[in-house]
C-alpha cells in the first residue's frame, strides 16, 4: 500500500451472499500474514450498514467485533480496511445526506481502518454527471476520514459490456474524468477486461492506466463464487495467469474469495507465489 512496502497482494471480502464468520476473519489475519498477503478489506455486500442502509450505525456487538478485527490485523501487521458502498449517494448528495455521510465516517474512524474504500460498484450509472458527483463525494470522504490510504471502485469497473446492460450505459468519458481529477494518492479498482477476468493482458492494463492516469488496482474475482451461475461451484484450483509482470502494470491486487472462508485458503495460498514467479 505504500512505496516503502513491497508489492504484495491483499484479500477483499467483497462478495454477495453468506458472509464469513467473525471467527473466520480473525483466523484470516494469521493466515494472510503467514502467506505473504499485505491487506484485508472488510466489505461484504450482505452488511446492510455498509451498503443500502449505510446511514445506519452497526449494532453494538458487530461494531465491537469490527474494532477487535482491526486491532487483530494490526497486531499481525496486516493492513485492515473497510469498503463503504454509500448506495447511489451520488443521486442526492444534499446537505442532509452529507451529514449522514459525516456521521458514518466518524463511526468508521473509531474502528480505525488504515484503508478506506468507497465502492460505487453494482449501482445505477447512467448519469451524465456521474464522475463529478463521485469526485465530490471522494473529496468529502478524504476530508472527514482518518484513514491513511483511500481507494475508489468506479461504477464501471471493467470494460465488460455486461455492466452497461445491468446498470445503464456509462457516460462517454467517465473513467477519464475520474482519473483526471481524482487525487493521485487515491487508488482505483479494476476487474479487467471482464467482470470475472481469467487473465489481464498488458495492452489492456496499459490502456486503462492511461484512462485512469494511474496504475489500476486489480479487484480479482477469483475464487469468488457468488454469481448466480457460480453458487454451486467451489473454486479450489491455484491461481493462473497472475504473473510477476503484473507488479509493473498494476498498483496492487486484491482477491475476492468465496463465501466459504476456509476453502478459499486453498487457492489463495498460491497467489503470492504466482506473483513472485513461483507458481504451485
């Protein structure tokens, strides 16, 4: 996450469906530290207090669990992050909604994540002012958050045409507008040529880097199995096509695992080794 640290992958719990248990997340801090991962981001889509009811405060027991998880990751030298998805906030970023966001950021500040991700994925996007509204939100976030690192997931986070079918056509220069005006210290997620990409060709990543005006951070949708056609499958094979050259082409890589926390460790074990040029 910083120039002083070696380029190491991370894990983002960013899937739909059944989220992991707190026990599994606690165990993951040790697993990630041992296997050469740098970061863990808490962002399950099923946590309504992060997404469609993001204005609401977490229940006391869940809030305490998040505080403990943040501390556990810190003790294991794993960067802890939170992924906040203020659902379609850009449609109404009024003073009242700004106050809602300020309160939510104050709550997150108590948890003290080192990384704060603002995730605009899987939301309506056919809005001509989409980029400018999201830039306004990001400026507000960085002003009121105490996190050290910030990351943004665009609404159109891949060149996959399925996104336009699902969420409406993207504004013509959406990615370029974000890249031009977004603070260079803020990273941007990208899933590659497809929502679930099996490889990341260098020409594609170079083009996206030019559009974003920064190297993309890959949101790697493997071994995730939350899509409708994937829920009956377990992805247990090692990572492939994750070569050392990605370290020159990308600003980082976060793997999005399966709903099954412990089984996800089987393929995740191979990722740092593949990126280092020592695949299993």
